[in-house]
C-alpha cells in the first residue's frame, strides 16, 4: 500500500507541476485559456490510475504502461482529447490504410511547444537547460509523422529557445 500512496502523490504532483508550468508558458504565449484547460484529461480515471500504477517520476508512465501491456490506454485516451498533440491531427487518406497528418492551427502548435518545454523541465529537473526540448525533438525525428508546416514551426520555436533561451 505504501508504493501506491507514494505513486499517487508523486503522479499528482507531477501533473500539477506540469500543468502549472504549461499555464505560465501559455500565458506568455498569449493563449491563456489553453493554459488553464491544458491536460485536464490527466485527471480522468483512465489516465490518472494508469499514471499511478506506472509512475516512475523521471519519465512518462505511458512508457511503462506500454512496456507492460504492449500499448498505453492512457495515451490513446489522452491524445484523442488534447489538440496540442500532433497525433490528434491525423485523418484517413484516400488510399487503403493510409493516415495523413493534418496541419495544426497555430494556437495548438504554441500549446504543444509550451507542453514540451514544461515536460522537459519536469522530467529533467536540475539537469534541464533550454536545449533539452530541441534535443528530444531531434531524437524523435517527427518529419514523416507531423504535417510539414507544423513540424517546421515547432522546430523553429525549439531552435529559438535553444539559441536565445527564455
């Protein structure tokens, strides 16, 4: 029971800290409403209980859920409700079994940027510097998954952060 209580409060603290940082960045980016509403689905039982069960503290519990079950029900729930994730913006193509990335509206690209910066700060803690979000972006190589203009603008913002800082 002790692990469950520790994980419960650890996960809750992680979510709350992340949301606070995103909120601060969204206010600076001129999208305050999105900052206030950001990631509220993380409190839904599908996401929250998986987060408690697979809480690690230094990376997303979705990774651990995937390792244990082969997929993350929490992530599927989350990306389907939060438009700041590029994975939300896929449509069926004309061909059979074809998924096409759709360009994201600017306000969601801004929120995605704020989300990535905040997540990097939460998971890296004292090791964070303004190059971390760009390093993560480059490691993941989203070129084939993200719509081209969305990918280019996100990268431009991350490069600006890395070179100029906050």
